[in-house]
């Protein structure tokens, strides 16, 4: 029955569902998954995956993730260099647009603590 429900989803609904499933697979079944706040939200942590329409980012040390709609990163989606899985970035929203900045010093601290 679940397979039939999946087939009826539109492509964007499937991508949204895939983003949620990806976060729970990486962070555990109890992970909370939220949509990014497009009106001034700022998110800093590691990218844990991508779907067709979303970038999934872990937030904090708890099992929590946020989904970023790729369409919020600009007009030319194919030309934008999406943050890579494992990359630690800050994603900031202003006027419903997202900007990405790599956090290099945070990455070094994590590597040193391993």
C-alpha cells in the first residue's frame, strides 16, 4: 500500500518526502525535520544530503535537520555550486533568498576533535 501512495506523489512531493526520509536515515528515526525559515533564518552545520529539490542540513548536536529548497538559492539552479555532503556551511535567508558560506574554522575544529 505504501508503494501505491508513493507513485501518486507529484515530483516535488516525492522530493520533499525523500528529504525527510534522508534526514531520518542519517540522523535516526526520531530525528526532527523542518523546513527552513525563508524570512531571516540562519542555519550552521554539516550538509547531510540532497534530493532533486532540497538540500538537507543537520542542525545542532541533536537529531535535527532542516530542508532548504534549492529554488531559494537563485535563478540559475544548474549553475549554482551546491554545498557538498559533509561540507560545513552557514545558510542565511534574506528576502526569501538563501546564501551559502563555508565555515572553514569550524571544520578544522571538528577534524581535530576526531
